[in-house]
C-alpha cells in the first residue's frame, strides 16, 4: 500500500477514488450504490459514476423528473458535498481540481461527478512544464 501522502496515478488512483467516493456515499446515505466506476478521460478529466444511488424505490428523489422544491434542496446538499469530493481527489491525485461538476440527474438512479485536473507536474531531472520550442 502506497504512502497516503504519495500522489497516485493510473489504476491505483482510479481504485482509490472509487473506494473513497463510495465510502463518502455510504456515510452520507447509509447504503452502497448498485455499481460504481471511476475512469480517466484523457490526461486531465476524471469521471466517477454510480448507478442505483437511491435506496428506497418509493423515495420521491428517485424520480427522474423532480419538483423544483426538491431540486433546490438537492442543490443545497450538493454544494455542501462539493468541497469534500474535491478534497478527496486532490489528496489522492496530488493535483489541483480546476473544475468540478456533480450531477445527480444523469439518469434514473444515476450519479456522475467530473473532475478537471490541473496538468501533472513533470518528473525527473531537467523536466519543465514550459515549452521552449516556441510555435511551430
């Protein structure tokens, strides 16, 4: 197991992000979703998805077309959770989250979080994030 302060990448990052987000979901809602997956889309976009995110099929929040009042309540809950999700991904990846989108309405019983990450810090001697080649 890597040091918790060491930034993760690749499959280790994806697995750790899924585990951390699932743990947060269980803590907030009291149950696991039916499925969860975390993937990298390119170099800088991390996507977390969950399905079966509502425990009670009779819960009005489980309806895809929610009322305006329920949407406002959900937005307040979402804003409070945003920092927690961002903190998790920044801690695990060692990268700054430039933008974050959390959508509980991705579909019936579906949840999607997108994290736009700052570019990775170059590694190794002489590595620089600034190109000296100029335009081509």
